[in-house]
C-alpha cells in the first residue's frame, strides 16, 4: 500500500516541482504534500486505488474557494505502474 501511495504522489506532486514566482500563499500551500489527504483501497487482481484530495482545512485564504484539487489512481501492484488517473 505504501509503495502505491508513493507512486501516485510522485506523479501527482513530484518532489522537484517548484511554485512560480509571485505565487500566492494558497498556491504555495498547494505545492506541499502535507496539504493533501490520501485514501487507499485494495482492488481485485493486484490493483490498488489511491485517492488524493486536498485537506479540507488546507490552502484557504479568506474569500477563496478551491474545488476539485486531487486525483484518483489505479495502481498495478504486480508491475508497479499507474494504469489510470482521473484528475
């Protein structure tokens, strides 16, 4: 499960990605991995599903609403590859 989470997170938010110059505090927050929650569910035939969602209390400035920040991954744990991503 942990390896599946690592594979999905590295695709979703690579370690070497940097925010653009002049990024707002909310934008800077979106580049932090601890701003996201991760849920994992075992599937059939060697599949694991990993859901990455923005933590409800993270990255909000007053008057700002962030919607649809996350992704759902289908991970093949036999070959350690991403089969599908829904963003």
